[in-house]
C-alpha cells in the first residue's frame, strides 16, 4: 500500500473513529464505552501477536514498568475525552482534546531537548489561542452550563493525559515497536471493569443494541488508523503520512457537528477554527 493510501486510511480511521466514539458515549456512557473499546481491541489485535512476539525480548523490567504505568495514563485520557463528549458539545470537546499534539511538541522540547522551528512556534501559539477561546468565557459573557464547563475540564485532562502518554512512550516504542505499548494497555481491563461495577453500570442499558454498531465501528476505525500509521512509520514513510494523518481532527469535528448539530458560542467557534488551523499547520511542519 502506498504512503498516500496509508495516510488517508489513518486520517479517516482516527477522524471517523472519534465521531463514532461520541455517538457511543452519548448512548451508553463514558465508562462502558472505554470498557467496550478495550475488549474489542483485545480481540481485534489478537491475530497480530504471533508476528510481534519476538519484540517481547526487548523489554527490560524498567521498560515494562514504564509501559504499564503509561498505559494507565492512556486509559485516563480515554476516560476523560469520553466524559467530555458526554457533557459538552462534541465538536468543542474533540477540538480541545485533539490539541494534545501541541503539548507533545512542548514536552519533547523540555524532556528530549528537541528544537522548535519558527513555523512550529506559530502553529503551537495558534492552537493554544484556539483552546483559550474554546475554554475561557469573560466575566459577564453568556456561558455554558455547569455540566458543559465540567466537560471542557475533562477534555483538557484528556489532552494532557494523551500528550504525556505519547511523549514518554517514545523511547519504549523505539526499543520494542508500536504494537505492545498499545496492546498492553489491556492489562488495565480489570481496573475498568471494577470502575464500571462500582458505578453499577455492568448491566447492559436498554439501548445497547443501537450502540453496538457504532462501538465496533469506533474501535475498528481507531485501531485501524493506529495500524496504518505505525505500519507507515515502520517503513520510513512518516514524512508523507504524518501531515495528512495529523489533520484528522478536522474530520472528527466536522462529523461531530453534522451528527449532533450542537452550536457552540461564537467565541468557541472562533477557538475551534483557530485550534484546528494550528493543528493542521503543526502537522505540516513535522
């Protein structure tokens, strides 16, 4: 498969997957959604284990510990974005959450001493201006309800968590490849089961049948996007794939708006436009 096709597959996988995730969360709740995605991922990636089993020898006790701990951060990020999608406008939540790419660059500068280019600085500044407009309302302005404000905070937590995961998983991926860092997040499945049980949500809701298809579609699209992106990276095609794939929030936000028809405030619309423009520009600088 060509690099362009891999990039487009990743773009549509991640973009449409997030939109389907918003649908599922609205139907069955954030915790059931995360649990369902984890179970389907566990099954979906099972056939790939034999081709990646040799990579397990590259794990040291320290690398394995780091991977498992970061898996909990990844899980927190997914729980956070699903809570955000349940509480506030989907387009707003996805925009704030997807801005994690800017935070990854900043964390990489701090911890890996990577250098920022002028285009990257401008892109990151644009993204954070957009997030500022999305999340802050001046005193006296028309604001969202308390539930929406909490949803925005969840989206910010998701943004930070996913940025931390992808920043600090880099040295692990360099040693053991991309498969196990994703698959080993399934080790936290018992914790998610316990949370769902504590929240008394283990029983299936009445509308579970209507959530089944979008749940499966969400998981397959997101994990399919992961597969194509990482396959391209393994082949040294990141220069072609990353800019196209990194623009996926433009698709997820548009789809979320078309599905839910939720209208944020004018200030938040401006923030969404700025953040998405910055995300696309940042992807092009990679």
